[in-house]
C-alpha cells in the first residue's frame, strides 16, 4: 500500500506556470515531485530578476522543469538554484540583424558537477552571457541525485558572435 505522499507524487502531473509580471520568482518550496513543469515567461523581466527552481532531492526524481522565454529580458536574468549544481550543456545562436548567421554566431557551453555551477545567467547585451531573447528554452531534469540537475539550453541571442563564456556561475541564484 502506498502512502498518501507517494500517491500525491504519482498523481501530480504536468503544469504550465505563466509569468506575466516582472519580479523575482522563488519556486524552491513549490512541492513539485514529478511530471513536467513549464515556466513560460510572458514579460520582459527587469534587470537582475531571478527565477529560483526547486533544489534537487531524492524526492523529486523524474521532475522535468522547462523554462521558456517568450519575451526578451530587459537586460540581465538569472535562473537556477542556491545549493544544486548544474551539469550539462547549452548551445547558442545569435545574430543582431537576424540574417543568415555565420560560424561565429554559434557557441556552446558545457558544465560538469565538479564545476559547482548554481545558476544560468543571461545578459541581453553581452557576448559572454548571451541570451534571454524570446525563443530561449532551458530544460532541467531531476535524476534523484541530491543537489544535481541535468541541464540543456537552447539559447537565442541578439548579439553577434555569442561566446557563452560565463553562461553559468557558482553564485546562488538569489544572491
């Protein structure tokens, strides 16, 4: 017989959360255990706003959080965690004139658990943190390992030659 907590975990399904007002959003205590949660940003997030996601625990094995940026942030935006480390990678495509981009208009980033990255950073105007433009999609998978998530980012940038050199940092998302 399953406990009521186990039944809640099994039955808690997919959900879309719409962000329509600028500000900081903290989902660390949201109680998301399984399923797919999509955070759809439908506002130009203000400078230094952040979105804190639930920390990875053994209880939220199988959780998949997708963050979709529908409208470009005004300048900088941080998405991530306080304690959980990000492992994975991202690819970026950028071109200010929205024409056919060349090889310099593409970049990649890779992070391992040992790197200790806690947040993804976007700066609309900087090549090293390029991204945060409408169409950017970030996926975070919770594998059951405490304090580790698997990350994949598809980054759309409005700068030429993005590098993603500082796409992620070891700073807590709410710092």
